[in-house]
């Protein structure tokens, strides 16, 4: 990846940091559906997203998924950074939703750059803050909102993230991520369709209007 491309995705990085990234990191590619992180994995590097879309989630003993947040180009996963620095195993999983390209930065440089480059220091802190705020919003909807409100929030989040009102997802996938049943999700979606909020299609949902 060229200096110009790195600067395009991470415009706050100073020139010397970008030069270091180009010299000491590597580009990794993942196809849609491929795992980037697994529970129990040790991290030897951290990853900056440059293309695609990554879903971060947790998985219980039965294999049920709990959606946490998405990572888009220009972002990094705060939880993987914490695990890398503390040399702890991952408690989360991450999967490429689309074909994805990342900059993989070895742990030693990530730590060194915290004291060397102010822009990297602020990027890491902002990454922690942004992901923490996203988790608070997610927890708020899980703890204090009814399932219909959680579903609307979930759909709006996908529209914002994907930049499209057509969400390529099945009722079962939504049920898995919201820890509900397919029957409940299908019933709520059907009600939303009757109210003119969404239009249901085969393996996709078109958002018409959500408050």
C-alpha cells in the first residue's frame, strides 16, 4: 500500500508515521465470511481496516453470536489493541462481512509508536473512546429497550454502516445477532412492513422509513 493510500484512509497520521507504517507493516486480505479474530487467540499484531467491512462479536458456548459493532475503513479494533498490549487472549471474534483488506502492524511497533508519534497516540485513544461509546449504546438497547426497538436500532445501524437502505441479511441472521428467535424477528419485521417501515425481500430487507 502506498503512502498516498495510507494518508487517504488515515489523514491525521503524520508523514513520519506513514513512512514507518509503509516500511514495517504488511497488507493482509480476507474474503467475505473469513475470520480475522477468534476467541482464545493471542495477538502478535493489530489491524487497521483499509477496505471492506468487519463485524466484531462474541460467541457463547452454544455458538450463538452477540453482535458488538462494525469496523469500517479508517478504523481499528480497540479490544484487539488491548489484548495485544497486555498479551492476553482474545475474548471476541471478528469476521469479514465483505472482502476486506487490512494493514497488519506488529505489536512491538504499536507500543513503540505510542511514545514516538503524537498522531498514533491520539488515534489509539480515539479508537478506545469510539468503540466504548458504541458498546454503551448497544448495551443500552439490550438492557432497556423492547425487542421491536432493538430491531429498529439494529436496522438503522446497518443502513448507516453499509451506506445502503437494502440490507443483505436473513431473518435467522438477525435473530442470531439479537439473541432472539427467527419467529419473533419475522413477526416484528412483518409488522414493520405493514406500517410501511420496511419492505421484505428474499434474504434482504429494504428500509423505507425508520424513526
